C-alpha cells in the first residue's frame, strides 16, 4: 500500500484493466492470439503472515500438545474426571457445562443424579 493520501487502488486497477484491453485489441488487429498476463499469487493477510506455516506450524502444535500433557491437572479438571467416571452415560460436555456453572463438585453430582434418575 502507498502512504500517499491520494492513492486510489481502484484507479490503478482500472489502468491495468484498460492496458490489458489495449493489448488484446492490438493482438487481434495483428491477427495474433492474446495471452492474458498471469494472475499474481493470492495475497496473504497480516494474520496469515504472522502464523507459522507448514513444518513450523506442525512443530508448534506438537510443542503445545506435549506442554498440555505434561502440566498437572487443575482441580476443576480432576473434579470433572471424577464426575465422568461416576456418570459414564452422561455426555462429558454436559458435565463440564454443569460443573462450570456451579463450580461445585457436590452440586454438580446432585444435578447429574437428578438428570440420571429422570431417564
């Protein structure tokens, strides 16, 4: 991008479009074939440029996974694991949502027991 406050990218695109039409007309007048200029590669956004690509991305994912596996579980994660063992028929995301709302192992256990008894 230009820092020129009067820069108009549409005007530049129109200029390039007119230039291509002019080249096409010249080629037709001369009896030749017109070959359109190749398209430029797609632009990458700033976010895409900041994120690691290909092998760097794979390495980053591996590092994050190993970090998450090696860190100790939080008390909340331990409590949710206990509840999942106690209520294997309940969906783990439901258990996590109820536990997240109540923040209490006992309150969540009571609610899950109520839900389980309604089946």
